[in-house]
């Protein structure tokens, strides 16, 4: 495009059972074009076969679409209960569009692949619908085996929220240019840009979160600085999401939307980021708000706002600075995931309990630290809030795993302030993954100081148990070769 602008084609691939998702993408892209994309001199164009193709001839209809529509920069693939009609080259038109984009990515060309699967329940009314649902599951498994991380959602509203967040992340990482609002702010103040201030470790700024370009520019500055300071992509994404939710919370609920934002970055061990937002408004009870959000999730509302901040942050607190002014603060740390004997086995969903201070629960590659996660999981089990459990364990559940594998690390499991760490994690896993426990598809590996509790767990439910990494590895290799040991053959 002229004047230094870049057009990115966003192609939506989906069968005919997801019309709401296809339509809401238009709203999401319009919103991003008005904010973050414009700041980066990018223009997103939504490409759909019904708007960008025309009558023509080919081997079949999909071949005509392939000829007429330019290759996309971003492919959004959305599936629910149908995969679609087979073509001469693929399992369906949607599958063919995905295959073509995946091949271009393998060839080294930049193509972002976003795959979504609707988890809303439905009742098949015919054998053909059962077959279509099975084909969707097979397509999902094949995509995961190719190394793609897929995403689940429940209904159009949930999809709109998630695809907005994910497209925002894609645009944030598309180029390294400094957004216009940040440069304008520095020019007006005659001082340093936000990136320059963050490079020195601290930033204090006032902005209006309702002006999306300001919020996006601040998130982009944090993103850039964390990357420059060596934080992992997991922490970079975590920081951006936390800051976005804090600013959105002010924009939606505070009578005065102007907010004072404080960011501090420490690179000592462990590296740490502190985020704080001060705004004017009525006082609020953080614990009561979080409980209300939990109950609304139980009724089907998606995780958002301070509930999402609580999950991603390692510490979350709030207090009144002076009458009418309230401060929300959260910290998160760059945690180093310990190597596990379960790594390298694609059929294993690993869970690691680090029983040292600060106590850490690793669910796959996601880490949750401290008392907050224990209290949340305990409340979710006690009050039967499965969506709340899903917000923590859902990504682990997306792995195409045959076994749930739990490893204990660290010090001795002792009596502690209720709810206890080990017992809470055990209850949460048994509640969220009942099929693994019912079918004895769980492997336990105890650390030297946690054997008693793991032995008790194994005996209670008849699970595979090991107290030696070497023995556990031999069992894993046997499972890899379909030589499955029985629970009785393992130690414990």
C-alpha cells in the first residue's frame, strides 16, 4: 500500500455452521483497524469467499475459490460440529484452506494460523451429523500433531472475545515499530518515550483507557521492553494481558476513566514485573468482586477482568490511597519451569507440584504461584464452578494426551494453613479430569520428601506410582511401545 502502510489479509475458513463467528470477525477487525493496527500503519482486510470470489470454472467450487482469492497473511479457522464437504484434494474446503496455508508456512512464508473449536454441546440428529463431528475431532488431532496450539471457545460471544485478544497479539508482534501515540506523547512532553522509561526499569504515566490507541501503545511498550530484557514469550504475553484487563476494568467501571499507571521491572532472580493502576471511583471489595465473577462464570460468562488478572498474576491486591482514589496492584515473576521426566512424551499431560516457597503449580507450561491459586482452586471445587477450573486447566486439557502425569518436587509436604497445597491440587485434578482417574490413566512420580502422600493417593485410586525417575522413564518408554505396566507392577 502507499504511504508506508501494509495490508494484511485475514481469511476466515469455516463450514456453514458458524455464521455468527464469521460475522463477528468483521466487528473485531474494524475495531483493531481503528486502534492498534492504525498506530502501526497496518490495515487488516477481512477476506471471505462470499465477498471476495466470483462465478468461475475449475475442478470444483473450492478450486475456483483457491484461484480467485489471494494468499492470506492470517488464517482464522473456526469449527464446531461440521468439517464440511470433501474436495478432490482434502477432507473439506475448510481443511483445504488450512492445508494450503500450513504448506506456505512450512515453506518459510509468514502465515499466522489461528484454529478455534466451539465446545458448545449439541445433540446429533443423524448418522451424517455424527460422522461430521468425528471428522472435526480427527482434523483437530491432525492439526495438534503438526505442532499447532488450538483454542476452545463456547459460543459466539466467547469467540469474539478470544479472537479479539489473539488478533491483537498477532498485530502487536507483527513489526517492531514504535506506535505513533507513544511518539506523540514524548513529543508533547519533551521527554522520553514510554519504551525509554521502561528500559530504565520504571514508568509512571497517566492515560485514558477508553482511548484504545493509548492503551495499545502502552502494552506495546511493555511488550518491547520485556523482550529486550530477556523475558520469555509466555511472560511477555502474560504482562500484556494483565495490563489490558486492568485498563479495560477502569474503562468499563470507573466513573472517571483517566488512570495513573505504574510499571516496575526487576531483572534480578527471579525476574519480576509489578503493575499498578490508580483511578478515581467508588470503593470496592476485591474479594467480593472476584467471588461475584466466579459465580457468573458458573452461569456461563467468560473469564475476564480481575478474574483473569488473578489467574495470571502471582500476587493481586487493592487498597484505597485516599478517599475516592483506589489502587490495584499485581506482580508476576519469570518462573523457570523444571525439567521433567514426562517431557518428550507427546501423549503425557504433565503437572508439576513444586512444594517450596514460593510454591508453584505447573500445568503443562503454565505456572501458578502462591496461596492465591490454592484458594481459587479450593473454592472452584467446593462450589462446583467448573468454568473456573477450566480457566486454569483448559489449556492442559487441549493436549492430545492419553495419560495425566503428576510429579512432586521440593520439600516435605507438611500441615499448613488451610486449604493445603497438595490436597487442593489433588482435588482439583480429580474433579476436572475424572476420566483419567476412573480409567487409571494417571502416573504419579513422587519426590524424595513427598512419597507418603503420593503413595496414599496411588493406593486410594489404584494409580501407577513411582519414586524413581529411572523406573518411571522405563515405564513411559514401555507405554510408548504399547507395553503398558499395570498399577500393581509399579512401586507403591
